[in-house]
C-alpha cells in the first residue's frame, strides 16, 4: 500500500511471478508503460533544460482487412538466419569460393516462403529502418544544431472494416529551438518520403495527406511520455466492455476482453494472431551511438520489460497473503476487488474483507515484503 502525495492510496500485488509481456498482459503492460513514461518525461525535461526542442512525428500506412499482422517470433528468427546465410553466400561467390548450390536453392525457397507471409508489422519495421539510414538521414540529423536522438513507439488497433492498423509515434529531439513548421517542411517531410518509398517496395503505401503528422511536443501535453501515461491507464482500467476505442478501433486489451467475454471464434483467432505476431517485439526503441537520447538525459541502463515487470513497488504498508488465499482470489477473479477495498478503506478494510471471505493473512514488513516474525 502506497500513500500518494495527494492523500489517495495505491494498492498493488507483489512477490508474484511475472511474464514481462508488454503486449498481452494487462498487469505487466501497465507497469512497463508507467516506467517508460517516466523515462520519456526525464528526456523531455533534459531537452528543455538544454534549450532544445522536441517534436512528435506520427507515421502510418494504408491497410485493409486482408492484411496479415506479422510473422511469429520463430519465423522472424529463421528469416534473419537465412538472410545472414544468403549474405555469406554472396561473399563466397564474389571471392570464387565453392557454394553448395542445392542447399542454397532450398534456403532461398524457404526464405521466399517466409517473406511471403510477412505482415504489416514486419513492413513497418522495414520502413522505419529505411527512414533512419542512408546519407540523407545523416544530413537531416545535423540540422538545427543536431539531432539529440529519437524514441519510437509502436501502436496497434483493430478495426472491423480495415483490419490491423499499426503506426509509429516518434519523439524527435533537437539541440536548438526551432519551429514545427520548419521541421515539418524539411526533416519530417523527407522522413515521410523515405517511409512511403520503403512501403511501396513492399507493396504497401501511405497517403500524402494523412500518412504523417508532426507537432511540437511539450511535457504532459500530447508528447510520447503522455502517450505512455494514457496507455498505462487504458490497460489497467475497466475498459474492456467498451466495444470501440477512441481512435476508431479496438486496442489489443479490448480484443482480449472481447475474446474472453464472447468466446466467439473470430475474436479468439484474432487474439491468437496478436499473441503470435507480438511476441518478442519491442514497444519502445531508442536511437543509439552518437545520438543516444538516454545517455543525453543520464538515464543509464535501460531495464528490460521483464525486469520492470518483476519489480515490486516500495510500499508503506503490506499484508502477506497465503498461497491458498491467492489461489482463491485468482479462481474467483476477485483480485481487483481486494485492491479497490484497500485503496478506498486502507489495510484495515482489506483485513475485514479477507476475514469475511475466510482468507488468512500475515502482517508483512514494508521493506522486504516478508511475513513479520
């Protein structure tokens, strides 16, 4: 139990095994989004203190209901392995070395099959890599006192009419103050041009009018940190009965709620597709090297999703639940109810609630979260 500065209480469970999935677990996703929001807010403050400027660039792509979401983690790993082997064969052939032609042909067929099953998420990753590579990007990064770095987040929704909709939000931070109009007319316009051309190479496209958007980012007002704060709220709040998201589609957690509530075959299949395609993908990525935005803001080592999910809050007060009590809470789906009771009435109310339901507890030390002796 934590007492917030405004006097309200926050309750959470600790000491539990976590999956660390930012994509399919509401509990872990909420914790991870909160940490990412804190890191991004630190970056925004550092940029502001240094006299720089920040912008939020959104890049999207056209899609329809028949588009796949993306390859599984296993397929992505195999694709990378086959691409590396193909590159090594090219080197061997250029040097006149012997190459096993039969094995090469078999691997090329396998690679072609995997690529034929790529989806919008795979294309999105390819397009973003095309945006941030090459000599033009190097020149863009030197404008306006130099690009301090970028942070990129992926957002996904599902719409009944157009299927999977993925787009990216990018925080661009520059060392000097510059207007949004100037950035839009130069750096952002060229970034969108590379984005659109990369999509077209993969058979996709982006609208010149609606495929991108740039606006100045200010801490707490529509920037990437604010986006993650809202995300943390969405995945941890009681939203699953809402059929439509505010952006015209259903979020992954709303899809999960729909699958659980209805057991309808297409809803379950859609969720399974999300599970397969999202596994192992990063939600937030940062620029590195000379333009390491985390280093600029003195953030240090970036904790993995798994590390963040496994952390327990530093509570002011704790109660220790027995294994049998926790099993009962899970079987009856009463975990949220107990947290609400604790936040509204404090631990005294939580003790009464536990006693009323015949559950045992132990007093626990705040520092370690272990039962007091």
